[in-house]
C-alpha cells in the first residue's frame, strides 16, 4: 500500500529521474554541438589553406579587382548605407534623376560625383575634390574615398551651412 510519504518520495524520485534524463540529453546535445563546431572550424581552416595555396595573397582588394561588377555593387552599397547619401534629397535636388533610391545611388556612383553633384546635404563633392587634389587625380568617387580612407586620415567632408540662410558657404550651388 502506498501512503502519503511514499507517494511524496515516489514523486520526488520521478522528478529527479526526469531532471537527470533531461540533463543527460542536454549534455549529449552540447557535446554534439561542440564536435560539430570543431569539425566546421577544421573545415574552414582547410578551405582557407586551400584558397591560399591556389592564390597566394588573395585579399578582398584582389577579389574586387578580379570581379568589377562585384566591386561596383559593394561600393554602391557602402555609399548608400553611409548616412551621407540621401536618395530623397538627391532625387529632389537634381530633377533629371528618375526612379527610387537604387537609381539615385547608381546615378551618383556612375555620373553624379564626376559632375560635381552632392550626395546629400552633409557632403560637398566639389569642396572635397578641391580640398584634396590627390583624390581628383586618383579618379576615385570622392564620397567613397572619404568613407574608406579620408575619414580615417582626418580629412573634412562637411559643408558649412549658415543657420540663417539656406546657402552653402564655399560652393557654387
């Protein structure tokens, strides 16, 4: 016959057995996960070693040179996500731009920078190029140069906007 104290002990034993089984299951899962992670890490190292043996010194820069379409996509993405490119501002400022943000960034990347157009209110293409002739000589997109190198070098990119008027100082806009 099962009395109250036996019932309580029986319930406790079941709970302990259940918790132990759960713990063993979790330990087995963590062990399998650790083994999988180690295998994946070894596979990654093996792949990296293989890639290095195929093309010594392979870098992102080399990949970008080897794949110009990829380079163009990556550079446009850097410009678009920078916070200094404003698609709505750009499209409203330059009436010849048609389409959405993709066409605005594409236009700035392909034509606008060379034409001296500004990508947004906080970056002056003309001022940047006139302040840094080496960027002009490089032929690199000035906003992209600023984002990838110029900012780290301490170069200035901002327009000077007077608060009481809507004209930019130092630009011919």
